[in-house]
């Protein structure tokens, strides 16, 4: 059993923060973009997958932490910990791949408008979405190499969920070649996605700045802005959480960084990306009127 330092988290008020956060926005976006035929375009197709990923991502850690705070059971089995890490890596890597695909969608819409329908055909969109999920599943195999090593008897985690850096500190063996190989491979993939997004936006902004119409530039910029904000939040929180080395006695800052990494991106994405979108508002209003015709 791996012990979780729950009392420290309660003292810091972490659970109050988590209980106030809700994945309803992601669920609502998933339903609306699925039901409304007018939103069956490549952008909303990928947005539906992103919202579903965020819903799954936040459901891996938050319900467990709330359950722990209510039952005062501050332990987790090795199998459950392994499943938690696998799901976190799966959904995080799949979201990274999907954000990269969405950057390609933005590039095609702005830089290659005449070929957009060919580049983002229904079949191409399905293949890219499937590739995002597959890449996440393969990245999750990193879990196997982590739990193949033995752990020290005093298995106490200082976080509210199982995290790879803290688990590696509990391991009583040196990293094996499989672990090093998967870590390097995952790092290369992450760096490749990051570079691709940067290059895509270089071409996007270059094209936008050459547009003769001020209205056209504004429209193109605000079309890209939500995806750019979501990507920035995702990379910045993940970078801060993983670059900072784990300490033996986690501080308030360590815990807040981890909470922001796990909870903040999937919670903010609906507000950033869709709930202010006119098409989403119209589709939501239509859905509400169909469900509640008396309103």
C-alpha cells in the first residue's frame, strides 16, 4: 500500500479548491458538439475529443482525493496507483497530440484555405483523432517500467495522487534501460509536438499579418486565440510541475503546482475555448429549448 499525505493537504485547503471545480463544462461541450449537426466541423470535432479527454483527465485524480478526504482513508494500493499513473500519462499525452492536431487544423484553415476541405476531410480527422488516442496509450506503457522495480517499505507519498517523480524516489533500484528508453522517447515526442505547434503558429501569424483587411486579421487572430491559450496553459503548468525537482517534504508551493497541473487545464479549457463561442451558445440554447420546451 502507498500512503498519501492527506492531512497536510487538508491543512492547506487543497480539497476545498477541488470540490469547487466541476467537469460539467467539458461534459456539456461533448454533448452539444455531438448532438448539433451544425457543429460537425473539424474544429468542433477535435474540440469534442479535447473536452472528453479533459473530462477523463480530471476524473482520474479529483474523485479519489475527495473520497479520501471524506473517508479519511489515506492509502492506495499499488495496482490502483499504477492504473492512476497510466491514465494520467495516457490522457495527458493524448491531449498533447490532440492540441498538435488542432494547431494543424488552424494552419490549414488560415494558410491553406483552398485545400482545407481536402486536408481536413472526415477520414483525415478520424485518423488524426485516433492517432492522438493511440499515442497516449503507447506513452502510458511507461507505467510498466516504473512498477517493474521494487519499492522501499516506507512508501509514503507527499501528494494527493500518484506521480512519477515521487514514485521514482521510492524505488530501491536504479532506473533500468526500459525506463530510460521510454522516458527519452516520450520526451522526444513532447518536444516534437511543442516545436510543431510553434512552427505552425509562426506560419499562421505570418499569414495573418499579410492580410490586407483589418477585419480579416482580427477574425483570424481571435479564431486562433482560444487554442493558443489552452496550449499555453497546458504547457506552462506541465513544465513548472515537472522541471521542479521533487522534495522530501513537499511545500505549499509544490502542492499548488501539482493541483494547477492536474486540475486547472481541464477546468479552464471549456471557459477559454467554447463557452464564449457564439455557435456553442446558439447550439446550447437550441438544446435547452428542445429538452425544456416550456422555457
